[in-house]
C-alpha cells in the first residue's frame, strides 16, 4: 500500500509540470481554466458562454469561490493558465487564494476574466484596482441611461443599457461587425489615468451616469457620460490579458438570447450582440487572436549569407525577422506595414520601416552609420490588441583600420593643390630672391 501511494505521488509530480506549462508561445490553446462561482447554478444560467469555451478546446474546472481546497499552484508550478471569477459578492476566496495570489497569477503571464455587479465586494474591487480599473465607490450605484436604454427595460429605471460604443479594433472584437447593441446591467467603472495599459472596450453613452436608481440624486454623480467604462481590458507588459466587466448578467443566457431595441431607434434585433461580444472578447483574452511570435533576428552584409561577429562603419547590411500570428488553429504569416527596426546605441542612429513579402518575412537594408561602438538591432512592436514583441541582438561596429583608408581622398584634393601651390610659390620666391640684382 505504501509503495502504491509513493508511485501515485511520483506520477503526480511528473505530470504536474506538464499541466502547468500547457500554455506556451508555440501552443496558445488547449489550456486549463479555473472558473470561480458564487453559486454553482451559474453553470446553467451562463451555459452558453461556458459552452463556447468548451467547444474551442478549453478545459473548465468549476469551483465555488469559497472552496477551502482552492489553489492556483502547487509545488511552485501553476495548475491553470486562465482564471474566470464570476463571484462578485465573495468577501474572501477559499484555500490559498487572495488578491495577491491573483496578482501574481497575472504577473506570471496568465489571463483573467473578472466580472462584478452591484454586490461587488472589497476583494473584487481590489483586484480590479490592481488592474487599473476603479469601480464606483457607491456600492448601490448602477449605470443609468435615459436615452440609450433597451425598450424591454420593464422596471422603468433605465438600468438595462443598450450599448453600442465599441472599441474599433478587429483584433479584439473580430472582423465581423457587431450589429446589435450589447445589453448591460451593472456597475460603472473608470480607468486609472496613470495606467496606459488599460483600455475601454464597451463605453457608456454621453447621457449615462452612475447613481442609485431607487433614490433621488442629492448631488451630481461622480461618474458620467463616456468617462464610464462598462467593459475594459488590460494587456500587461508580459502579454498577460485581463477582461473586467461591470456586469455579470452580460454573460448570462438571458441577455444573450434576449431581443433588443435601443430607445429612439427603429431597428429591432431578435438577438442581442452579447453572445458575439463575449465570444470574440474571450478569444482575445485567451490568446486565440492577436498573439504574435517572432523568429530570431537575421543580419549580414550585402552579398553574404553568414552573420558576422563585427561590422565596419559604412558597411551595407541586410536585416530580416519573421513574424507570425496565431489564428486560433495554426500560425499564419503576419501582414503589416508598420514594423520597424532600430540600429541603436544610446539612441537610434538608424530607424527603418520593414518591408514584407506577406509570407511572414520582414526585411530591409541600410548602411552602418559612421560611428563605431556597440550597437543593437532592436524590434519593439506595440499595436492595439496585439501581443508586444521585443527583440534585440547586440553587434559591435569598428572604424576603418589604417590600411583600409583610400590612398587619395577626393575631398582632400583642394588641400593637395594648396600644398603643391605653396611649394611652387616658395620655389619661385627663392629663385627670384637669390638671383635678383
């Protein structure tokens, strides 16, 4: 019996690293996701969203947020590659989970979907703050809009928003336009102005404001207009991605199946844009789209193929790099006209926009500047919605050796002429001086 237990433990230790490293640059899908719920009934009330994830190959592990056995890592290795928190009212997470462990989870390069509502606890608000998002301090406040509400808002409080102010980014929300408005009922949040990594994906209209719908306004609301973000995303510097929603109902089957008509608009839609919105957003947050990888930097002198150990000033060189984008199933050539390379020493001496063969290869050629020292080839690519690329390769540049200079420099001909003219003049002067009577 002891031998059996020992064998099981050894097998577990062997398989654990395989699970923890299931996400990689070369295999962005087939990952395991932990789903934390307030109530297991959310599995059925939000089944459409969860089923879209399962159909794309994700292994969802559903747990109650207060489960005492919760753990994101074991023996120093992460058990999951993604985390979904649909437990807005949870005051304390179970097991070893807390706000710090979730922040460490994101810092390790893994992804997070966080959803809140009017019952959002301090824990949920704190996690959002760590990601650059601040929910309305008034816990009873909701987003209210008296002009951009859904006509099906039967309670008359105009808290069921028909939002259509979406971020204009095909990589985040897909190339197919979301025609129907997105139904939203929840709390407002704003973006931390000091955090340039967070972005509004779904914004409120200029007529919206955040307040308690069951009481009269005694003072102007703190959050108003398009400063209100309904759904935001953040891509960290390590390419970890986070989605923060102020509405848990946004992902629910009820709002996904619901028809929608925006107040004041004649257009009626049999189905809201929620399903398309949350599906496309989940593809982005879990790196099924907008995920780039780059091959090694290649450089050599013009007419050569081998990479030199050192360049000489004024050498003509060729530079290339391969960049591919994950399509959800395979790596496809990335096509863009804004990838640049820097030839860098303290500051860029050369900045060139790379040409592309539309097969993933980006290339250019240039002349080494007339400055010697230790340079770097640097490709730093940042584009809205795409993972950041940062590549560099160091190379020294030397001056001409003494025997590599031209024997006669054309630009020095005036000086040569001046020298011989002076010599001739001195000869004439000496002759005249010596033989003049």
